[in-house]
């Protein structure tokens, strides 16, 4: 069995833990710019690529500061959901 398959199985198992489908309230305050960039990051993560012209990557042109702010949003969301520690452990896979 390949390592990627094992990681996928671990994530699948964790996502099926009771309570993981419970809704949580997320209070997020960010700029429109960062929200638009966050959308692009999520889009790329889902699609595995930019949905626009492949020769010009929008994500490559994002300023480093904006990427740091988006990273902080992701950390804040995980923290608010009580998933920070679990996420750190999953990164080790």
C-alpha cells in the first residue's frame, strides 16, 4: 500500500469521528482582498490548479504578506474549531 493511500485512510477515519459533523460558528473578519485571495487558494486546493489561464498563476503573484495573513486566518479557523492540535498531528503524516 502506498503512503498517500495510508494518509487518505487516516484522514477518512478522523473525518468520521462522532462530532465532526457538528456545526460550529466561525466569526471571521478579514479584508475583501484577503477573502478573494483565500477563495483562490481554496479553489486551487480543490482543483489542484488555477481555474484560469494555466500560463499565469494568480497564486504566484500574491504578495508574501497577504499569504501570511491568509495563513493566519486558517490557523484562527482551526483554533476556533478546536482542531489545532489534531491538524499538527495530521501534518506529521
